[in-house]
């Protein structure tokens, strides 16, 4: 594995907590690695677990999904559904042989700019350790 | 099972005006094969059988029937459908009822307590198939093969299907008419297929599945045979948006199988049909059973037991596991 | 045309000397599921009646790039097809199927991909000593030792193979391995004839094709179609495993800047196959689709190319999950005529 | 492999002009396109009724009938209804953009065979697109034909294609143009009613006529019925079929109706042939 | 007219906020080559008037039909730009923001990295904007009424303002009387107004205002609906006193068998009351309430030979059979003014609050010094042996504030000033007392505050910089152990009384309100505002506003100011009579929906129902969305196995290309 491997990570953030938390990290000028690229959704409950699969297939080395803490969901229960669905999906990925370090889920509230940084750092570190995920990419197929 | 009773009951059912047909099993065209049969009149009920060869889950047919546009003014045929179910099959009925895929009053469920069916590959390996149709019967704990007037005892453990080794619901959980006496559930074996894989590390598992999925020809038989895969427009071969390309290669095949397994998480009733029908012998049951086990162990949920229950993916508990969350 | 003997001990040497990528039946999950390139570890051909997936995929890949282009650009480049392949152990029915399908790929407009693959492939067949339960090749113009489409036919004589060349291509191939072979004597050829006879006798299933091609269209609304299709799952097993089924879909895919248009197997048993963009489907149910499958093989193809597009390999019967049996369907057709 | 050797590789063409014929969700856009390669353009020969596979790279291709007559010049016209993924992408093309073209495919109308006869076209909705080149062709070669009658209808006046051309047409002597819409509309000066009914009302004599009908399946069914009522022989009636296609060259297998491949044996069929093919009107 | 997306892309420098870490020109140049991007420009401040004019001009002149602004968070300026493109005739939902400031330039240092990431984010926005669909917002009528939760000074002020403007107000208060914390205070700093004197007229106004409906001793139980159309359920707890009959005479309280035996909450536990009580004499409504936790009749079912209160009440107002009552009404806006808790001083055990009766809190001091308080305003404390008039008094500031060890890092903003005020009041009452104030910093930032602090110091109140480490008893005295950090001298100060200037904390029961209204907490655990600077009274839930200390500690003038602000904001939908409902709602493809009802089970707003439709002659059930109720969260969509239900603007076919853009090497 190359030393200077920079993982490409796609993150799905709920609009109300985690996206706002990431914004707060920005407002507070809290620095973190640039490997993470965010797609904003309204609620973590919107994150179809197949997005995670799709991101890995489309070239992401890792995926992060972040939502409000349990009980804090702007839509009341979206994050509970997300937790259940993504939890079981994580089990599935792991069983198929996808390194569990490639997919993380977190709760980051709108006030947790620091936690967002920690989550990003942890995710980047884990995905870096897991290495590039060539195996599953569409591009690996020789046309 | 008493075939006389089955046929008599079936005849009574199809004789009713509000019954369209009865779906059951009949002898196949050769060897060990058994064929699903749609019986519309009483005379044909003589064809019905129930034996250890009746592996097919007939519940699939409830949702498989197309609904092509009807000519103006024509009323749809809303007569009931009767069908025979084993224990595992009946769980599919229960799960479909949860999902409102069928209405309870539209079906007549003929429950067949099932002492276990065979894996035809195991049977063929031990007792090669011949052209003539061959009968297999339950006999005490074991089976007996009837070929050319000769009765050959067959040990249960030699030919029993994997799903039956793991079966905890041999008796139908949903039924209107029960044929014969309930069977006593047996001691289930360890799911070695799953636990063996769990014992490997992720890289080894990836390698394992890579080999399996690379073989897939995307004939969709696993999806089509599944009683719970009944979306009219399946997202796995939809083009707009494209979740999975039609191209057949390892990447798309893997995505296909991940997505298929995930869509069945908390829904799969472990009837084993996907694995049985796979023409390239991908052990798909392992994927489904793994998820079923996680769902059972970690979420305390088992699908296909309560027709009035809540769907797994559309419900939650505040204390669902979250040890994986950062 | 020559008849040569190859001692089975020399098998690794034999396949090693051939110039081109050698494809042989591969065992996975305890069974010869499909052909695959030689890994170098094989010391012999495996035991098999036939592979589950026919070797048609070698000349008609399940997914094949038609051409590549860059997203938002218009330069299209078709891939070069230049690999020589040798399929060893292809069964006569599957080779015959290639010959049958080639008719279509040559009809009016040549299909450059298929024809190029065909041109570059040498088919070394293995005659069937023990045809399968559902083989009925002899009913549709083939046989356990049919040479149609083959370049070389091999006979398994326990410790040796008898290799008979059929085409120039076959001759050329044997030239490459001359040293390993010895001339076959008359006794061997007599032994071969016996094997063929024995094999033919083992075929237990048959179809009487007389009048079927002409009669099928007349059975358009016959109730038999509903009956035989009722249990159909609408999956692609029968068609994907059929050596003569050749339908394909064309799709585009884009990945970053790279894009391609490719073709990939399709099946007339799929609901979407004939569905219009408007949602209208001229073959709305499994009844119409099953009817089309049988008609296409046993009537339309005969009408167009004077050939039945079925080689009697029995795969659709063997692997249909619900015992839809083409021999039985044709029996019912015959009965209905 | 070059395009000429590989029938799957399309020609590139530039859109010279594009406009909407109709509005709504399933609107129709007409493209006037010119093939880029001069040699191909000069050698391109199609006859009315033939189709071409047009497409957008990265999205896909769709079989669309060529709605320009070769008599109009060295350009092609396609009228595309927005339905699926490909047609949506086609609708996003504007003048100056490229589309891909393969063809011409299919048999086309036997216009030479029809010389000396009166041509009756009966179209509905987008079904007018394959009929338009006949009209243009006959207009251009009026001496060769005994006359031209056009019946064309759509649900509303807004759903009629090529409206401007028809206004022009009604000025010509040998040509008669009959428009109809299904539902009464303010300011509509022409007929109101369904196309098959209008055909009956016009009561054309079958003598020396060729009737060509194209439109939605339900309309075709009634038009055929009514043509028979009017005394048209099967041999005098033609229609075009449409089916899902992928290759356009008889390989991919999906466009067959019975033993006929629409892409090669069609899309133009004489009713005398089609009536024996039960799948034709499925 | 064209179906073809023509995208204009605008990269904002944001002064140097973005351009310092992102090469904006490179991003624009890169974007120029992305599909359908027609123009790509950069500008110093896109949100400025000229910046917006640039977009408008391009829409006009270049025929753009999609706009992307690569700038700050969409949470900042999405609305601004939506409005701008709308003004030029473009559908406002044809706009996408690429957040290259908060989530790029501000959090990354390396220019190469920042630029590369910004390019990806822009590519992702391009991928999505091409596939967006025009959305139409619909308007519904707004209910011209407001709910205010909490009737302290914040709630009272907001209620009066809204009611004066002519709208109906439902003012819900948990305790039997309105007034809140301010009612407990003696004087207010720095003007030394009598707290009750300035508050009670407002309380009375509330009670008599025709537009205000007081719901005291009540609790909001359910909130349904959305801005403009909230349906509220309030539980009015049984008072066991018929308020229509009660005259407030007080005979019942005197007669009560438990008279003067129950701790008074209002007096911070220093006074006593009866089981039937009015919290304080000026209570509004001036009605009695029976405390069900203590009343003998209610806890044991009997009270001697019969309840004395009932006997004493001439009006016959006592009713032990009274039940809770549920009141349901509709409002268009909600103001949360639930106030605060004071810090529980026992959480600083080193100060001995739980052990020594002469260690008291600031709030207790308020009651002690108040002439309406338990001692009638006499300063007397029990030193463990006897009641004394303290002569040596120490104040300790920042108790429970600015203290990470108790989890409160924030400054409570009022303690400095109330300490100064109390020192002053003590000085008045005990002219010879020795008063010392132990402080970390003195924060006297308000109008007249510094002057007041100065005055108090001149009144011989000694300010000693130091954070006491311990308080213990030595004889009759309390010893404050502290280091004077200015002189670095360890001190052991012997005093008669210690006043702990406890800070303000979020209310212990705020969770209930959070769950009710889907509010979030900020880091200090107070309710979180929509934006700390620009939307300080708004919340993430449309139509719900914050006033007073529930949002964070503040003094009375700030509380009143914020309450007025919240009132003004809440009145916007009420005054316009209309609210625009979210256009980004879910929509069902009925052709593929299989009617399984998964979406129905997950929808938190009951916005989806199954309806029967006829599909080519077959009766089928499919899902249907009530757009007025849908909030567009999209939970329905990811549970849908056939992807038949999709939130507009966040459809799979819009998100998947985003994933491709971020994942791919493009």
C-alpha cells in the first residue's frame, strides 16, 4: 500500500445536525483532512444504504453517514431508521468482505464542530489504513 | 402425509365458485423433478403430491401473476387462489401479508407440515437420477426411494436440504386448512455455511465472494424465484436511475447481490429457493441467512411469523444496537 | 483429414503447446459450471457431461464492449478482437449451436464482433460417450459425435483420446502438436463407431419435429401456452444457458471521463425485453413470452434459416427451477397440431 | 474498425435546427440534422418509411422513423416524443449539438410500385411522422401519382405535428388535407371526432388507392376495420409497426412480430402480410 | 424553450475567506469543462448586490436555466440566491449551492487540497443541478394565533406584544401563577427598581388582555402540524379549586391542617406554605391551588373529619373531584420561553451548601432580602447554633459557571451584577457588615453596570480576586479558604454567612419541550437558535421561536429585548396570514408503487396514506403524499424497496450522479 495514499471518502450528512455541525467546524476554523466530501441530505433517514454501496462502487474508498443524536432528529425518528438500516447493511458489507473500516456512521449535533473533526479524522485514518478499494470499482473492469 | 386427504381437500377447495385455482406440486417430467401445478378442476387434483421432493416455494406465484391492461369494461378475476405451503413457505405468506402484497381473504392456505425436503444435488450424487420419474417418500425419520418397484432406504442426513437442517418452523405458521398432523420440530444444526465464513477475515471473505459473484450470469432466477422479490419494476435492473449497470462483471454482480440481500434483510424467510435455483451454484443462502441471523440476534426480530407484525426495515427500537456508531 | 491418438498422459504437454488461449471446462463448487482459460494446473479434462453455462460465452461474451468513447467527446473506438482461442472439450451440440447462430450473425449485415470471435476460435470437440438424461440432440439434427461447427472432434477412449480433424483450422492445430500424437489405426476407428452407437442408444429423450415449424403459428391461441407457462418464473436460466439463444441488449455506461456502449445478453423471458418506453408491452405475460421462445426456436428460425435453433443439449430442462421441459412442451405442441 | 465496417458504430450528425411540435409531458420535438461526414452524407439514401437509430453517446439509441423525404434535400428529420431515458436525452439537444445516427434501416414504402395511384394517408398523433415523408415525396413528384389525401388527427390541436405545413398543403389542388381532433376546442375550424370515424365520413372510394395508416394501436385497429368496410383490399392497405429495438440490424432479437423482424422486414408492412401475423397488433 | 440545462456557475472569493485556501479561478476554469456548464465566473462577494446582479444578467443574456453558487453553506445564502434567480424568472429550485467555505476553505489549510476538493464539490453540484426539477411552492392560510410556552418575563412580554398587535395568544405556564423567576427577585440591577413593582402590572395586563388566554398550571402535551397550522394539546392540571368561584381570600390556606408546614418553592425553600396555596401574594391568577403531593385529602383520601379548606371556603370553590382538562387549539407560531434552572450548589460539595445553613445561594439571598420574603426582609441566618444577623459576609462568584468541572463552561452573565446588587442591599440593611466578594473576573458590560459596580465598591464592599477552594466550619464561623491571586496570599476568611452566586442552567425538564418541538441543544445545552448571530430567535423548526434564558443566560433587559424580537418574528406568518409550505416534498410514482405501506409506517408526520387506484382495470393500493404535511425528510424513500417514493430535489436520480461525481476521478 502506498504511503501517500489519500483516501477518497464520501459523506452523507443530515441537514439539521451533522451538516450544521460541519458548518460550525468551518465557522470555528477547526481544521481537518480534505479527504471527506459531503453530500447534504435532509435527514440521515434519507440515506439509502445502497448509496454506501454505490459510492464504494463509484470510486470512494470509504463512506461516512452522519446524523443527529438519537432523540434529536429534526424529523423525530429518521436517524433511528437510519441506524437500523445502516447497521444491518454494515453487517452485510462486512460479511461480503468489505473492510468494516470503510464505512462509518456517526452522530454529530449542530453544536459539535469538534466532534465532527474527530469523526472525520477517525474515518480518514481508518480508510487510510484499509487502503484503496480497487476491488469493487467499476473502473477496474477492462473495457 | 395422507395424499388421499390432500386430494380430497384440494378437490373441495377447487370446487368452490370463488376459487380460481389451487397451486400445488405434481410429479415432474423426469427423474426426481417435481413441478408446480395450477389446478382448476377437481379431476386434476389426482395429480397432487407432497413429498420430500417438493422443494419449490409456491408462494412466489401469488405475486408473479401479471396484471396486463384489461379491455375496457372487463372486470379483473378476483377469485381466491389456494396454495399448498410447507412451514418455510408459510412464513413467506406471513411476510407478504405484512407488506400488503396480498390480501388475506384472497388466498386459501393449505398447510402441509413438513418433515424436511431434500437437496436434489445431494440426492443425485448419491442416487443418480434416471429418466423415469422417481418417487421419494418420508419413512419414519428417513426417506425411501421408489424406483422400478424397488424401495431403497435413504438416510435423512445424507440428502436433507441445508435449509431444512436449520429449519425451526417445519409447521406452517399461517394456514386455513392443515393437512395431517403437525411434525415435531427437530434439533437444528449449526449453520456451518455462515459460521465458516464468519471465521475468516474480511480479506478472505472478499476473496470467497469474489469467486462466487464473478460466476453470476445475472439470469435473475434468484430474484424471480424469491417469494418476497415481487416489485413489478425491480430497481436492480432499472435504468433511470441506474443503481446497477446491466453489464455482467464482478463489480456489478457484487452490487447486485449486496443489494438483493439487503432488500431481503428482515424479510427473508430462509426458504432457500434463491440458492436452489441458481444455475451457477452461488451459495446465496449464506448471505440471506447471515442477515437473518443478525436481525434475529441483534434486533430480536424474525420475519414471517406474525402477519400483523411490523416490517423490520420500517420500524425501529430506541435501543437498537449502535455500538458501530462513532 | 487425419485421425490421431493422444495418450492422456501427454495432456498437459498437448495443451501447453497450442498457440492461443486454451479454454477448458472448469470445476467450481464440485461441478463443471463453465469453460475458463487454462490455469496451467490441469492435468486432464474434468469429468463432465456438459458445462452448465455453454461455451457460447467465449465467442459471444455475456458483456461485450461495442466501442469506447470519452464522455462529451465523439470519437468512437471499437476494441480490437485479436486473441486466438482454442476451446477444448466443447460438446458437439454446443459447436453445432455456434454454426446455427452464425447464420443470424451473417444475415444481411455481418456482425463484426461475433464473426471475428468465431474466426479466431478453434473448436476441439469432445464426443459424448455418456449423454445426459435430457439430451435430445439426435432429434434436432445433431448427435453425440456430430462434427458440425467443430474443427477437431475428440473421442474419449479411456486412456487415450482419438482426435479427428474436420477443418483446415483443425489440421493446422494438430500440426502444432504433431510430436505428441500417433496415427490411429482401423481398430480405433471401429472402437469409435461403437462408442457413437452406444452413446446414441443412451439418449432416452426425443422430439418429433415433423410439422412443428409449420404448425406452431397455427397454435397461437392454444390453451397449451397458458398451461406450460403457468409455473414459469420469468427468469433467464433457460435462455442464458441455451447455446443458441443470442438475444442481446445494448447499454451505455459512463465512468468518470470514460464511457462505452456495450452489449449484454438479454432474454425474451424477461418482462422488460419487449416493453415499449410508453409502458405498452406486446408480450405482457409469461404466456406470450414462453410461446415466443418456442416459436422462435422451432418455427421462426426454421422459416428464416431453415434450421431449428435448438441443439437438444437439455440445459433448459436440467436447470429450469420449476421443471419447464421443452421436450414435454413440444410433445404437447405435437399433440395439439 | 471503421464505421463503414462496423454497423454498430454510428455516424455523427449535427443538429441544424430543432423545434417543439407539441407541448406537455410527452412532447414532440423535431430535429433537422445533417450528417457530418461529407461522403456519407452524399451517399445517404433512404426512402420514406425507413428509420434510423439515433442516439446520444453515453445514454443510448432509439429507433426513430425518418420524417424527411429524400426529395427535400441532404438532411434528415426526426420527430421524437419524450418518453424514456434516450428520448429525454435527445430532447436536451439544441442546434449545434451532435447526435449519432445509424441507418437507414428497414424496408420503406414501395413508392415506385404505387406510381399512378392515389395515396391516402391516415395518421394519428406522432404516427404522422413516418407518413410525412410520403406526403413530401408525393408532393415533390405530383405527376407520378393520381393524388394525395391526408387524414390526420390528434387528441387536441396542440398535439398535432407539422401544423404549419398542412396549412400550406391545403392550398394545393391535387392534395387534400383533413384534420381532426378528439375534443371540441375554441377556434378550431376543422373536424372534431376520432380518425377512424372521419375516414368513414369522408367515404373514399378504394379505386386505384393505396391507404397507409400509422398511429396508436387502438386507432390502427379501427382504421383497418373501417378501410375494410369501405371496400379496400388487403393489398391496398399498409401500415408501419413499431417495436422495441436495440441493434436495428436483425441481431438483437427483440423486435420480431411472429417470424418478421420489424427492423429488417419492416417497419412497413402490407396488411395482406400482417393479417396472418397474430402478434402484429398485440 | 429548451430541455437542455444551461448552467451558470459562480465561484465566490468571499473576500479572502475562500480564495485564501481555494484557487477560485482554477475552480471556475475546471467547471467550464463540465457538462452543460455554460458560464463559469468568479466574484469577490457573490451575495452582494453586484454579485447577484451578475447572475441575473447572465440568466437574462445567456439564457441560463440552472445556477450554481460555490460559496458559503447553503444554510447561509441558499434563500438569497433562490430569490435572486427567481427575480429573473427562473424557478428558485434550479439553484444549487456548493459549500466551499464552511466545509472547504475554512477547514483546510493546503491550497492544493482545498482547490481539489472545491472542484469535486462543484462537480457534484453540477451533476445534481442538471437533474433538478422545477418546484412550485404552495401557500396555506396561517392561524392568526400564537402559543407561548412559559410565562416568565420573556413569555409575558412576548404575549403582550403579540396580543397588542391583535392576535390571539395562548400563554401556557407550568406553575399555578405566571411571573416566573423575576417575581422571586427583590430589586433589579443596576437601577434598583423593585422587581415585583415593574413586573406585576405586566402580569395583570396579561390576565386582563382580551387576546390572551392564560393556561396556568398547565402543560403542552402535543404539537402537531407545521408553521401556520400547529395543533396544540394542553393539559390543564386539576387545581381542585374552581377558579371561577375562588376569590383568593386565603381563608382556606389559613384553615389547612398543613398550614405553614410545607416548603415554599417560591421562597426557595426558606419559607412555608399550606397544602392549598397561592405561590405569592401578587400571583396571577390570584387563585388557590391544592398541592396534590401534600394535601392529606388527595394523598390519603381523608383529612381529619373533613377537609378544613372546604369548610373555610365561603365560595364553595374547593372540588376534590376535579379532573385534568385537555384543551385543544390551533396556532400559527410558537414561542418557547421556558427559562432556566439555577445551578444546584450541592454539586460543589467543597462549599458546604448542603452542610451549613449559613451558606446560601444568590436566589435564596433574593428571598431573604425581600420584604415579602420569609423573614420580611430581615437578614437573619442560622449558623448551626443560633439565629444571627451576619456581620461578616462573603460572596463567591462563578459558582457553577465558567467551571468545566461541573460541565458549564459558559458565563451565566447575571451573577456579577446580582452579587453587586445584593452586596449593596446588604450594606443598606446591615451598615456595619464586612462584605467581601471573591471573584475570578468582574463582568459589568451592560448599560449602567460598570457604574453600579463602582458604586458598590465605594460602599466598602471588598472585591478579592480568588476562587475559594473550600469552606469549612471553625467554631461559630465559616472559614473561606482562598488564595488572593493578585497578591498571591493564602487567606482563611472567617465569616458569618456565605452567598454563592450560582449560575444559570438549562432547565432539567427541557427534554420534553425539545421532543415536542424538534428543537436541538447547543453546546451549552440551552436551546439552539437557527443562527447565533443572524437568526438568534429562530429555531430549525419553522414557526418556532426562542425567548429568554431557555436560549442562554441573560439579564432582564436582554430577555425582554429578545422576547420582543421573538414576538415580532412570530407575528410574520400571523400578520401575512399565509405560510409557504415546503416544496421539496415526497412524490410517489404510482406506476411502480407496490402499496406495501413501508413509507406509511416510517413517516413521522402521517403525511402518507394508501389509496386505491385503478391501474388498467385492476384495483391496486398505492401510496399518496399529503404535501401539506410532508416535510421532505426522505425517510420514506430509503425504506421503499421499489424506489417509488422520492423527495423532490433529493431523488435517487439526483443523488446518485452526485456520488458518481465525488467518487469518480473526473
